[in-house]
C-alpha cells in the first residue's frame, strides 16, 4: 500500500513500513497500524482504512471526502452502484477486461489470467448455505439486507471449491463469515453460527469465540462497560464475567485478580502504597486572627517595574510577638536584633545554612525563608487551617479558581486589583500590572567581583559595619552588632557604600524613601511636601502643622505623637478594615474618627454602610452594578450577587490544550481516541448514561496533536462531529433525538437532553458545559468536577497522579494506541517560528482585550497561543493562531465581556459568503444573539443554558422570519427534520419505515 508517501507491505509473517520491519501497534505522523481480532488494520490520517484478515478478505474504508475521486476494482465511489461503476471512459466496460487492466504485479510475483467460466450446476442453491443463512443465529441479518445474493455467492463458491473437502470447507466458511460480518456492519447482531463441525475456530485458553463481540473490550486498566461507537467484530474474547489482563498479559482473569499500575510500577491485588495524601488533624481553631504574615516589596536595584521581597514580618496576635526577617539575614524580635538560633515566646528561629532562615511556631505554622540569591518565603501550614486563611497566598480550600479573593469577598482575575486589595499600608500607590511577555523583558544580572573594586580597599581586620549611603537617613541596626574581626573589601575613608556595591562620597549618595531610589539633587514629594536629596538625606520644606481636612476628617500630625504611633499609613478603610497593618514610619495626614472608616473616595462612613470596590471603582452602600454576568449590590463592604446556577465548563482547544471543569490547565499530546468526560465513574462505573470522546491526531512535525473528531454517546444515539460536519446514528428504537442543534457559522452549539451543552468550532476545539447536578459524578480528561483542581489528575484506575502523561495515557480508549512518553515543546523544535508567534499572540495581552483582563486571566491563553502557533508548521499556521485567540475571546464572552478583535487583516470572517446576489442580510457579530427564531425552534424561546457566540448572523425580514440552519437562509415557511436531523424542504417526500406495508 502507498499511503501519504509511505510504502506499507503486509504479509502473514511481517509488516514493513518504508522497508523497515515494524511491530504493532505502530504510529507515525500520518499512519496508524494495529491488529484487531484476526485482522491487521492500516489507517492513514486523511481518511483511508485498510483491513486484511491475513487470508481471503480485504476491506477498504474511505472518508466521504473521496466521493467521486476513486477508480479501480473497488469502483468509482459516486453513489450509483451500477452506472459507470467499472469504466475508464465513462461508458460500460467488460468486467473481465477492466480487472485485467487494473492488475498490478509485485516485484517477485507472477499473475496468471484465466477466462471466467460460468458453471450452470454451480448456480443451484446449496442446502447447507441455505440452512446456515436462514438459521436463527443469523435471523436479525435478514432485516437489514436481502440475503439472496449471499445465498448465491455461498453456493457458487462452495461448488467451485468442491474438488477437495478442505478447500470446499474453506470457501463455504469464508462466504458465511463475510455474510455475518456485513450483517454486523449493517447494525445486525449475528450470533455464533459455528460449532465443532461447522467452521470451528480455536481460541487461546480462557477465551471464547464471539461472532459479534465489542471492539471496546473490558481490561484490567479499563474495566468500564464501554458503549462502543464501533460495529461489533468477530474474534476471541474474554467471557462476560472476566476482563483481559493487559497489565501482565496473562489472558482472561477475574477483575479482582487484576494487578494495578501506578507511576510505572506494577502492584499485586491487595497491595498498599503510600501516596502524597495528608492525614487531617481534627481540632478547634479560634475564629479570631492568630497570626499574620506580611511581605514587604521594594524596587530591585534600579530595574524599573520589578519588585523584590525585602522583608518578611510574622505577627503573633496572642503573644504580641513580631518577628522581622530582612533580606540581609537580620532578624528582629519586637524591634530588638536577635542572635540565631533564638527561642522567644515559643517561636524558634535558626539558620541551618547560609541560604535559609527557618521560623517555627507553636501554631502549626512554619516559614522557610530563602536569602540567596534572592529573598523568597515558603509558608507551611497545618491542615487545620484549611479554608481559614486569606491573603496573597489564597484561602487554602483546594480550589485554585477562587484564590484571587479580595478582603470584600469578591473573586477577581486582575492580578493588580487582587494584590493591591491586600496591601497593609494604605499609603502604597496602586501600580497597575503591565502584562508583557517575559521573553521580551531585559533582566539585569547581578555582578559579583572576586577582587576589590577600585573604589574600595582591602582591610584585614573589619570589626564594625560599613558606612552606607542608606545609613545616612535610616538607622542601621547592624552597626550595633559586635562580631569577630574578618577581612575583606571595604570603602575608602570618607566614602559610603551604595546598594549597587560602589563606594561614593557623601554628596554623591542617593536617598531612599518608601522603596524609591532618589538621585542626589533630585526632588520628590513626601506627604505633599517637596524634599531634595542632599548628602544622602531628604531635606524638606517646613512641614505644615495643620492641614485642612474634609469633615468629619481631622489632621493627624506624626511629629506631636509618641514614638510607635501610626498615621494615615494604617488608616482603617472599608477595603482594609480586616487587614492588619505593619508600620515602620508614621505618616501625617487626614484621618477619620475612631468610630468611622475611610470610604475610599475621600470621606468617612460608619462600619455598617461601607462602600465596595470593583475594577478600581468605588460603589456606595446599596449601589448595584453588573459583575461578570451577574447583577451585584454593595451591602456593607461585601457584594451580594444573583445566585445563578453557573454551568461548569471544560475546554479542549488547539494543539492539546485542556482546561478542566475545576479550571486546571494542562497540555497533553496523545494520538488516540480519549474519554473527555463521562459519568461511568466510581461506584457508577457500570451504570453510566453518557460519554464524550475526542480523537486526536498530529497537526505538525513537532509532535503536537489536534482534536480531529468529537463523539457523543448517550442512550442509543451516537453523534460524531468531524471536518465541519456532524453525523447522527440511532442504534435503538427511541425516536426522539436527544440533541438540539444551533449553527452560528463559526460554532455549532449542541444542547443534550441531560443538560450538557457542547460548543464546537467545527475544527479542533470543543467547550463542554455541564450543570451543577453533575458535580462529583464525572471523570476523564476534563477532571472530576468536585471544585478542587488539585485532584483533577485521576486516572481511569482511580489513582491520583501528578504526571500529566500517566493521567492522559490512562484515558485512551483503545489499547492498540501507543502511549506517549513526553510532551513536545513546539517553540524549541521550531525556534524560527517563536518570534512570529509571540508577535501575533501579543494581541491577547494588548489593549484590544484589556476590558477582559480583569475577568479572564490572559497569561495561560497567551502561552497556549504561542505554543500552538509554533507547532503548526505544515500549513494552517494562521488557523492555529486564530483558533487560540478565538478561544480567549469566547472565554471573555462567557464572562459577558464582548471583544471585537477580528478585522480584514486579522483572522477575518467572510459572512458575505452567505449573502445571495442583491441580498445583504448576513453580518459578522462578535457577540451574536443566544436565541433566534429557527426552523428547529420556531418560537424563538431558548434554554437559559445557551449562550452568546461569535459568528455570522442573518437579519431575517418580516416576510421570512425563520432561519433555516441547514441551508443558512431565511425562509417564510419551515420544512421538517427527521430522526437523524436531516432537513426536508416543504413538499419534499420523507422516506420512513412508517410509509411501508408488509404483505
């Protein structure tokens, strides 16, 4: 066979691809070769499937794209089974001559031609053939096609092969076998017509022969009763009460005898393994605050826009203990320098290495603070604090999607809004986060000198701190520390050390204020007063003793209060009343009375009429606004929002990008058919109701994969979405289809009777929405929908794993598919595409999508866009890019943020294609209506689960009010839809079994 540039040679002993012997299952970019039952299957990605039983039967299946494009002894595939079937010229041609012309000789083969001779006596129907074909075991086959033709074939071949009993038996069995196989393909259910005397088949030990067995057989690694979407096949299978041992390959065994596979290791039944699970300690936790961990961030050297952690402050409320750890390694207990190790008030602080300082408390809290190369803090908490924390580290409830919760209880997506809401000093300025690609930023690397700089001198005995520019304006506690003299480089006399390691004279020293770096001679504003940096200190104009404040505010003057008092930096407001304040410098200004709170707009309010904030806008008490898709009302600092039953959403898009129902994001590039979501889970593994699967195939040379088709199985219906089309098959007696379908040109929206809604872009992306009733009932690549994204990687064998490859491989549907061993990095394999991909995908981070950034975090969508755009290197690269951006736009639209991002030069949509001459009713809409009057929904009343999507939409005139989605046109009167969803125009004849009568 020559398929997609590859030469595949199959004989009874070996299989070769391009001259190399291969073992099944085998897979490369365009081919998949595996064994199924007694046959070998060769499948090519464009839609060609060849099956050979290693003997007398060859089957070729073609995708519909090859209609009217074939020739040869299999016919022209034009839909007409007689006319011009075997012809090269368009007219009828002698069948024997046509076969002779299409004979190809192999390199070592000799073909013999013999005249076709009709033997009259062989045209008599054989009694044995008649008895088998009309037997009860094959009775369901007669309902699907006329068996007279097979009766004649069986009789004729049996007669021709009658010279020897063995040959006659072979021909007879082949004819009946093919009849049973065609019966199964036509949805019949042939039973076992074989016995010990008639065409017996010997199966391996523990297996039994079935004429109509499932190709989705149960195994140790997949014990589900899969409602297989393929026709039944004949072959050797495990008995119904056993499963196939695909772990140790021992044949058919009881499910209880199965070994388990976890992290590449095999464990016998009854084994115990230790997993990363934690034991929960039961205990009471005080509802009042026990501790607070503050982090102080300042500019990193002179790098603009970069901040570094410079100080960690631990405040223990019950003992009034404050522990401060600076990035210099200095530790303070209640403002007093502590020698390490230190044991004070049941708090232990020690430094096991020069890199780390450990703070261990009696509360089940431990801080691991890294000092080198940059300061970092790792906070370790006992599980008793689960769902009891708040702040920048999240709420510790195992739900990543609500970690960005502000003090007023709102979950936001904008990082700058979230971080600013948890500031402990109210004087900190609000600096919006500028979303950029980190690959385009310039980073300053620290420079380390082994020898003394020219501005320094070497000194053998150094017993005190070095004079620094910062010490001119700030007290340096380290200067009071006595230590054993050491040697090293120090500044020369009358010079001072700057933060960048240079020694300068006093007049060249910069100043430091609130984390800002002020050059000598420069001016800055300090609490509204102009100050100048002179000799390392800020020299300020005379500070006003009083200041006009809006009533009921009064002026607080730090210069007339005792040391340790706090000013406006700790001003209590509606937004921070629950956030503790750690102050290092009192700041004067206008403050509210002690029984009132700042409202954020320059005034004061009582604590029961607090304002609320959303997207940097202050709202008064009882004021309402729309947040996302819900209407919310400010109620004393908290937002009260409409309690809508929001559907959970799983998204699969582009080249192996997944977002689970619980919002875990990952990439997986397997090539097989996989279970996206099903309810055959846990204790319901044998009684599920639906399954949604995705068939993935390669879409580039870098190894990335795309979803080729989506299959939905529910009840006795199968819906296949592939190549922009859909195909509905009914395997049962139920007449009403469980699917309601809406077409928006770009997307196909399918509402399933069980409440699931699918949004398919007719290419490589699918969005699956489920109602809250499915919570804790689902499994598959979309996760388990339990609200906890940390446990979404549950394998088919119910193991929670961390490895995405192990997780993904467990959900492949067929064992014939090879397992993947690595996830490719497209931009590393195609580095020449990276710059183009970053430039194009930057639209997601740009002002075009800025209104959505606060609702949907763009970073993961940008990363996926870059990788997808790097990976699509075989044509369609713009399509991959456009799909990635469109998915972010759709995520924005799901949050009721409409972004019109397409234009004639960027992923255009040509809706004029649907306009007929002289007609202009079709237009592109970035946020199309979620409901229209259509021929499938004449009332125009839609389910609330349907949502807006972008696409081409018509404006139907009054005289043609209904939109007919099959023909994509507005009509005056609608036609009919049959059980398979096929549309018939008014007056057109609808073929149905109900039109027939039996005589």
